[in-house]
C-alpha cells in the first residue's frame, strides 16, 4: 500500500514499510508507469539476490522492489547528485545501509568492475533529442540514444551468468525494433518485448501516491478512451498508444 505525505521540503512515499524520499523535480514517472516493472518482474524472475536500478532518480522502482521482496540487495545508479542525495536519505531513514548501495555515475562509467547484479531494471530517458535538450531535461532526453548505447555496450561485465535486463520504454519516443538491434549488436540475448496494460484500479491506486488530481486524470483518460473506441472502434490502435504507450524490453546476458 502506498501513502503520500510531505516532510518539510522533502516529500515521501511509504511503500510497505519503506519511506522513499524525493523532490518533485526528480520524479520521472517512477511512481507511476515505472511501478509496472514490478508485476512483470514477479512473473519473469520472482525473487533474485541483487537488483540494480539504472538511472534510478530517487529510487522509486528499486526501493519498491526491495519492499515487495523481489530482491535481497539493491544498487541505485544515477548521474544527478540530487537524486543520489535523495537515495541516501531514504537509506539512512530506513536503516538500509547493509542492503542498499548508491552510486553517482555517468551511465556505468564510475561503477566498480566488481559490481555484479542478477537483474538490472530501469525507467530511463525515453526520448531522443539534442545535447542542448538533454542539458535542460536529463530525466526525459537521451541525446542520440547515447545513454542506452553506452549501457548495452558495457553492462555484460556487471551481470552474473544469465543475468537479466528489464527496461521500461515509451512507444511515443522509440520503436521496439531499435532495442532488438542494439541489444544483439552488443552480444546480449534479446528475449522479447512486453506490452503491459495495468488494470484500471491498479493504475488509479498507484497514481494516488502522486496526487489525487493525477489519479483522477488517469481515470478520466481511461473512461474517455473506452467511450471513444466503443463509438469509433477504428481509432483504438491510435488512441491506445497515447493512453498506454509504455512497453518493456527484456534481454539477458549470453552464458
């Protein structure tokens, strides 16, 4: 169960006993569609030993994995010092120093070679753009897909044998075909694309942690979508990409 509160200048979300600290400017969707990684990972992997959340922001998804019992240890990686500060505040407030590691790193550049994970998850920047756009919006822009390209080129050495990768992507900003080509180019095993449409009550409950307004906006979109396709079914595919644009990319290390 999720509870939204405010603590001085920090906001917190309570996820099954873990209070996650953040600032609104650090939220890239980890409290919303990023949470869809949880049911997919439950089905694919169950509980693993060590999960890494790449481009973690304040760690909404990673800490949720820990709270849900989907991992025993967690590593959080982000390039933004403010996100790292938020992660450390959550770790200290919840006594998680023995279970959670946080790393300030530009991609995987500053990650120790000894770091090994069973599963890497991420709700990364979803939109291609220019270097200038990236400077003003590091949460959403991946210039020339540089972040993705460097990640897939370097991740193998940080995965255990048959270690897995599960990324959330956005159909508005990218095509699934892009990732298959990139993954196989880096000698990883592309497993499949997963299209996941959460039940309306699941989406509504998750959005309540952002704000009541955000939750009811999603609810309104859902009913508007179903009303329109009931009257004009030919618009279903086009509208679905706008209402449920997120898909998930599952890949693995070879051997």
